[in-house]
């Protein structure tokens, strides 16, 4: 999508694109992931993926995950994740 604004159709397809991107990525299909990323509305698709991440983290915390790290909120998990990414970047 170089130097083009997303079309209305791309924006409307963001929920499906997000699901397809996630599935392709998780099964290790880099080619499909690249094609999907190239042809989606990046803003709307990213918002969909972020919403799913928030929901998944909240549900996992609700079911007891994260307490071994003293994670009680989604923000706690994201703060720990950011700290891990920063530490890896410093290596």
C-alpha cells in the first residue's frame, strides 16, 4: 500500500484481515502474512489486533494468569512486556 490511503473496502475488511494476518503469522506462513499486510488498511487492522490483544490479556488475567509476575491489569502485562523489549534491545 505504498503512498496510498486505504480504500473504504480495505477499512471494512480490517476485522477479517486482522484474523487472517494473525492466523498466517501464527502458523509461520511468512509469504501469506506479507501479502495480507501489503493489502490491508494498516491503521484499522492494527486497531483490531490491539483490541484482540487487550481482550486476550484481560481474559487470561481474569483466569489467573500473570499473578506469578504480580500482573493484575493489562497495563501491568504491557509494562512488563515493554521492559523485556527494552532489555532485549540493549543487548
